[in-house]
C-alpha cells in the first residue's frame, strides 16, 4: 500500500486559484487542472468545482459527487505525488454515462503525466 500516494482535499480558494493558472486538459465532460506544488510534501491534493453554468445546486452537486468518485478510483493509479489536481465539471458531467466519464478522467490524467519517463 505504500505505493499509492496519500490523497487530501483542497478546500482553500488560493489553492484553487493557483491550480487554475497551471496546465489543464479537457476531455469530454471534465477539465482537470494539474499544478506541481514543488514542495517536499508527497501528498496528492484534489479539489472539485462546478459553476452555475452547468445547472442549479442539485445538478452541480451530482456532478461533483460523480467527479469525487472518479477521482477516488483513478487518482491512486494515475496521480503524481506532490501535485494538486482540480476537477472542473462541464455541462455533460451530470448525465455522462459512467464508463465514459471514467474514460474521460483517465485519459486526462494520462495526458497530464510526464512523457519523458
């Protein structure tokens, strides 16, 4: 179990703003922002956001619940220690078929991984 990084939630606005200025990848129903914290903390931090543009509170909450579950399943496999990830819901997130949403998240995380390994 020591292979999987510890995952922690991002809750403070400055951390979200810092991630928004970093590199991002859009895939299907999700945008993932990835920021290298460049510190000695090996934890992977993750945050979730959904704007009013995608719908009312019920729709936004459903979108964030789905993104949280996708992150719980895929970040231990594809997340990099020392990085912050912010999952941004898009209009299709609440209604996207589960398998396609997982595929969107997985392909975005793989795209964000370094290619010089």
